C-alpha cells in the first residue's frame, strides 16, 4: 500500500485518498441491487478509515505536547 503516513501532510493526503476511494466504490453500486455484503463492505471501509483518523488525531495531539 506504500509507506506509512508519518507527518500531517501525508496523513491528510491518506484520508483524502481513502475518502475518494470510498466515494468511487459507493458510486459504482446500484441502489436497487445493493445487498448485505455490499453494505458490510462499505461499513468496513468507513470503520477502518475512522480508526486510522483517530490514530492520526492522537499523533497530532502528541505533536503539540
């Protein structure tokens, strides 16, 4: 997946890229044919992004200390 995002710029770029990827995935789904597996896949992507963002937030808070 590439090198770790270890500074604010790289971390925010990572978030932007993941949001774009999530948007692409969701945009390709047909609302009339979405099944539970599709929903679970999107939910998993959102949850992983949320965890990553929480870690980045801690990194940023630790920078200020």
